[in-house]
């Protein structure tokens, strides 16, 4: 990414939303003036606070407020806390002007989104959130949700990619994951089986499945956290959620199968009390591995 790339995107997007027009939203007001109205629509505000919120020059903001005052859009009164400071508030006329501009803005964005296929809208919004988070330095948050259509394909794909890159596994591993995913759907027992997808910025970044083995035993399967989302506590949360579900479902024991060398996963399993019950060398997924079976009394 270069300065030229960012500037090119800025030129593109400002053209898309019409901020280069002399008047914004076909109104007599500029984009900055509409932003001032937007801030004031949330409630009365002292001038210094308004200036800070919008990062505006004091003289520029003063000229905007003077024009608004002249047009009957705002009132300015002395602050009860400090008479040297003024509080600005929208008049009924100002509220009416803002409501009309807000409706026009909603209509324009609605028309823009109509040109975007429904399947792409979630990705568009997630990308916008990601840009905002990166540029503001806001810490990332995540959520866990149930499976949706398309998630199984994502789980199989990401397992195949991740384990090929990080462990050198061949496509037989991806094929195994595909079988597990297919069996989960074909033999699903709703009250005793569940699965979770972790999301960051609207994009899937992790998964885990709780699958029935028999009436007493559940199996933890397909735990995955993408590298870009590691360090947020997602892996621990997924494992905790899976174990809690197994307990609520009435299982007495939980097991899992893995291979040695996955240190991050091993720490997560040990933290909740899993112990290794069996470990054997095998030739799997195009490599020599140490296959391990772990268990946890619930």
C-alpha cells in the first residue's frame, strides 16, 4: 500500500458520495456545514466541544455558526458553567432542515447500495469497519455466532489452507475435514451437538464443533483461529464455549483428536483440564505425525 493508492481511493470515494459538488445533497450547504448540523442534531453543544469533535479551525466554525444564526438554524446562549463559553442548539427550523438533509442522505446511500448485490453488502460494510478500525487504532473485538449457510465451506477451506501452510499437510487433511463437516450435517443432533463461528469485522476468523460420540461422550472438533485474529482470546473462548455446551447437554466426558506440535492448541486444552490419554506415531496427511487423543471428565 502506497500514498498513491490511498489518494486514488480517496478520489474515487469522494466522487461516489458527491462531496466534490459545490452544494452537498443538492442543498445550499457544504459537507462541513452539514456535519455541523449533524453534530448539533444530537443535542446542544458548547462551541469548544463542537470545534474539537469536528477538528475545525475556530474562525471557520465561527463563520459557519454566524451564517446558521442568520438563517435561523441555531441559537447561541451563554453556558451555565462558564459565561465566556457559548452553547449552540438547533432551532425548530434547524431541526427541520437537518431532518430533510438526513432523509436525502439515507436515500442516496440506499440508491448506492441497490447497485451492490445483496451477497456483497455484508463484505462492503465489514471492509468499511476494518478501514475505520485500522486508521483509528481501535482495538479489535469479536463475536461468536451459530453456523450459517456457507460456513461449512469456509471451515473446510480454511483448515485446508492453514494446515498446509503451517504443518505441511496435504489435501487428504482437507478431505478429512470435509467428511467431518458433512457428517455433522447429515447426523446432527440439535440438543446434543453445536458449532460456533468467531467473527471479527463481520468476517469469519475461527470455528469449533461439539459432536456426539455416544450418550456419555462428546468430541471437540475443527478448532481453528486465523493467524490475523490470534491474540484476541478467541481460541480460549471457543474451547470454553464448546466445553460448557457439552456439560449443559449432559455429557460425562469430552474427547478430542489432534497431532503433536500444535503448541497454541495444546495450551488451550490443558488450561480447561484436558489430558493426553494416547499418543502414537502415524503416517498421515503426507507426513510422519504423532497422533494424540485427549480427554476431559465433565
